[in-house]
């Protein structure tokens, strides 16, 4: 890991970048790539473009921006991380991506260390225009994924869960809804119900529940926020979204793609910045993140990256450049744009 600011991106931002801009983004930021991003990319194989563009070429173009650029890190799935935490593993939430995890091997009954770098081999195949039958099937499944989200049913699901619906709920704003969920997660009164909610969200296997419940009881039946902090964060994000979308809070969309946008936000603990032009994501990032984290509009960062590409006359991906290693370590000191502003925020004194 380079030590550059870890930055979470969505597919729309990646799609908006030219190849040169993508190079400079990954040169100056540690890109945090998530399973939902990879799923969205492969899902585009089933997309129909009005202008007749070839879906396979479009997916290859996105893969090229990832596999031919410098620093990027494939974060372990939130489901895998949450499951590991319930089983007693510590999940650091220190704004750094978690790129390794444990996976259960059903053949020999052991947990094994996995390396997510195999994503790079997959992206290289996509860059070359090679897609397996399994990937084509996954793309068909993914295109239907968002349809399972029903905003009208969300409030009913929440009302029957650990957090009761107060009579004045319709007058609450996004911050108040978040605070309501926090109170539920930090208290012990509903700890058992919150743990059940975590089991359900993670699709936790029955054979492991007994061990988790035993560990929780031996610890004195603590609140979920104390027992499994990352799981508590996931539940906080999901419930806040479900309440807010059902109540049509300002800035919160109600459409099937919400569930996809929501998944990106489950990786907030593993980044310094979130890049998005989606008001939904930026609003929630502000509510769920820390003061030392920042949401940035994608079009503003793209403009800064374009200025850097112009400054250097392109990038090593488009033409040979006579650039010293020292000049590649930080953004150009003489420029003032969104890239340098983000570095000022995350790396004080770098100039």
C-alpha cells in the first residue's frame, strides 16, 4: 500500500474518467475497490446502450482503467468481514482498506487466508475481451439485483425490528433518524434482537450461530456496538437508509438502484474519501462518516485530474513521459485544484 489517501469510488466515477485521468487518480490515491463495484462492471454486459455501443467493449474499457493503473486495493466483502467479526476476529476501522480475509473451505472444514489480488487476473481477462460463461450468468443476475428493494415496504420491516417506530418519526430528518438507530445499537436492551438482525443481514450459517451466541453470553450480553463494532456500523447504515428512503427524506432517492448505492457505503470505515456525484451517497457519507473523512463530487475531482494530465502532457498509458520518480510521488505543487485540496486535507504539509 502506497500510503496515499485511501479513496472509495463507484462505477459512475470510474466510467467518467479518461484513461489518462484514471492513471493520475490511482497514482495519487489508493483506490478502494469493492465487490459491488466489480459486480456493477460485469453487470453492464447485459446493458443496452441507446447509441448502439457494444456492452463487452464498454466493460473492457472499465476494466482497462483498473488493471493498467497504479495503486488499487480490493476490499474484502462486507459480508465476509461481518461474519469474521462475529466469530471473534478484530476488524480494524481505521480508514485503510482490508485486502485479505478468511474464507471457510467446506471441503476440509477449515478457515483459510485468501488474497483478493485474483481480481486483477479477472480484470485482465475483461480488458482483453474474454468473459467466461459464469461471468455472463452473473451479469444477468446482477441486472435484476436492485429490483428486490421496495421502499414502500422498508418502514414495515424496520417497525417489526429492534428499533420501534416513534409516533413523531415522520417529522425527523436524516441526522435524527441516524441518532435513533445509534441509540438502539449502543444500548443493551435490544442487543439480542440486534444480533439476530446481523445474522440475517450476513446470511450467517446456522452451524456458527451457537458459537457466536455462546461468546456473546460469556461476554455479559453486551450491546452490538461493543460486541461487533463493524456489524453495528452496517446495521446503522442499512436501517438509517431504510427509514429515510421510506419517509422520502430530502436528498434520499427512492428507486431500485438505492440498494446498490447503499452497498458502497458499507465500506466507509475503510477509506478517507468517497468519490461520487450521487447526492444520496454524499448525504449518507456525511452522516455515517467521521469528521476526518470527506465526500467529494466526482466531476470536481475529474476536473483536477484532467488539469494534471494536461500539466504532464498525458500519462504513461498514452505516451512516454520524461518524469522523475520524485515528481510522481505527490501532485504538482504549483497546481490548486480538487486533487491538491484533497491532499491538503489528508496529508497536511505535503507541499
